[in-house]
């Protein structure tokens, strides 16, 4: 798009939703882009059942009005309703009716238009594949935005529509993200529960959720570990036949985000240490010998906000850590002054960013940072990268951010490794909810102009890993670690 470009948002005759307002505002911030609005002549499709479901869930879960909420036309009264007489005009047709033709682009959910199609996919138990298509139906950009609330249609729809804003803005700005073509990419028309059925379920599940909170401390995570010689899970793409041993916890604490590190011939495991009684995480460490953990993790780093994902590494004869400090809106680099127990803040690498699971690595003579960044939607579906010549920065954002917009393969889940000249990164697959599986992705291209990856493996919980979720995968020397869900009953029977 050039500086004189004009984007016309063609919106449903019944009026805009919240995400249309967010899209208009975001497009107005793209260079010298001019944005206008036109109202479709489509006949409104009755969506009373869907609107009723959204209202019920918002009340039950105390959700704010967001992307899927109806808004009045007056909220867009500041936009022009007349196309310019000259210059390029791009029509973004966001109605549910047939495409208008011409140069217009449309948005589809599993091949269908309209937010009702997105809701239908969510009611069928999956996140829709979202595509920006031209007038001929040719895909120009694609994504699979997701949510940490897959079972709550109102929250999940808000998050998916927020991802659509990111997708459309990136496409208009000339940096359209694309999903890799994979056999598991499900674009079949949805055929799940009706909104009415889901509304009944939503009400019925309220006492069950309350009972679960009374009986169990939730969420509760656990760390698994094993010693291995030779190929690890990231190479075999499957759980070990020998299984995993648990890092014990007392039920009041859970341990997650394990990062092992070998220093001076000794092995240490850093973890997020969350105390249910306090409601906040710190970073703790436990040393391992040849038999296993030597005691219980001990706190080594606290912050005014919740800490997690203690990504530790050695560089320039120093030991460094980048814990997640997303609640502070920062990415912070810590240096060990008395390893492993004493740390000092060295540099604030990034500010004013909600970055999750920040993972640094070296590639092509540069340092890279990868993390998912929360906008108005999910914190797990939009992968951003930055590059620098030094670990301390300054850091430059990639021109194509978000380089991946996919709930199944965006969020980091451990260190990025090099295997036979290839970059391999574990990623969280949130298609079944937060931490529902681990994806192993190969980075096909990474430079200042482009990022491409493809998924080469996927691990799930089951017989080889008790529980329902997987979250992080790492290794240092012989120690390989993983984490996932567990259960912590509030009442424990004496032995």
C-alpha cells in the first residue's frame, strides 16, 4: 500500500462489533493510510442464539465487552463515507454475504465469511483457520489465532477476532503472515454444538468449576526429568520408553518451566516456583547429582511481579537469565553475581511490551529474541522476534512481526537448538487450551527480512506422560526435563 492509499471497511448493515472499531483504529496508525467506512446491503442473518450465548457467558465469567460485542454505527462516525476521487482504494469486505468483487479483500473462517462461522468452529471444539482472500478467492494471508479460553465461546471469540485485527493490519501493511501447509490443518466446515446447547452447558458447569476449586489447587504443574545419553526427545519426537521421574512438590508449591544448565561440571535446574498460598511465582533452583535432585528448589530471584520461564545461559564467561516479567511490561536480563543463588538486574532489554516466554538464541552471527506478544487477544498465538549484535542489545524488532500467527506453533516452549545445521524450536500447541501439547518446529528461514518455520513433530500427554497438558522441553548434558499438568488436592489423607 502506498502513502495515498485509502482503505474502505465494508461492514455489516446491522452495525459494527468491537473488533471492527479496533481494526479501524489500528489501520489509522499505519503510515499515511486513510480509512473510511461503507455499510453493506446484506440482509442480517438472525444470530439471536449466538448473541444470547455470548451475553450469558460474559455474565457467568464476568468478562468485559470486547471484540464480539455489538457497537453502534456512531462509534465510526469520524470515518469518511465517501471514497476519494483518485488514488488506490482497497475494500476490506467484512460482511457475511457474498464477496463484492472488484479489488476487495474478504475474511474467511474455515472458508466461510462472518463471525458466525468463527463461532461455529469454536462450538465444534477448534480454532478456525482465518484467511484474507482476494476477489477471486485466492488466499493472501492466513493465521490460526487462538485463546486460553477454548471452552468459553465469548472469550475465545473475542481473542480470535483480536487475532483477525493483527492479520488484516499485517496484510494491508504488505507483510502478510501465512500458515505453512500441513496435513493437520483442519479447514472442514464446523458442525459442533448449537449456541443454545453451549449456553446450557455453560450454566451447568458453574457448580462443577466451583467444586473443583474447592477440592483442588488449580492450576497445578509438575516437572518431569530423566538422564539420557544420546538422542533426546527433540530428536526422536516422542516420549522416552523409560518414562519420566517427577520433581516432588509439597502440594502448596508447583514447579514449571524447567531450564537446566551445566556450570563448572555441575548441573542445576531452574524452575518457576509458584506458591498457591501467595498467588505469585518466583525463580528457584535445585542442583542435580548423578542420582537426581539434591533436595528441594530454593528461591534465588523475586520480583514485584510474577516470575516464570527462567531462561538461563552462559555467555562471555558470565551466567545470564531472562525470566518472564510480562506483568511489568518489560524484558529483563539478569547476571549471576554468585551463581546460582545471587542475581542482579543488568539490562532492561525491552519496555512497554507484554512478552511471554522470551527465548534468546544465536543464529547467523546475531542474537535473536523470540516471544509471543499479547495485544488485545491471546498471549500465545503471535510470535515476535528481535535481533541484536550483543545480548544486551539494542534490539531491533523484525519487520514482519508477528512472524507467526498460530495458536498451534507460536509460543516458545524451551531453548532453540541447532541440529545438523537446522534450527529446531519447541513451541506450545494451544489448540486444545493452554499447554495442551508440545510442537517441535524447524525454522526454515530466519533473517532480517523473513521468518519461516514448519512443524515436524508433536507430543501430547497420555500413557507416556500422566496428565492432560505439556508445556516446556529442555536439556543440559544428560539431564532432560519436561513439564505439564498435575493435581493437588486440598485435603490429603494421612498414610
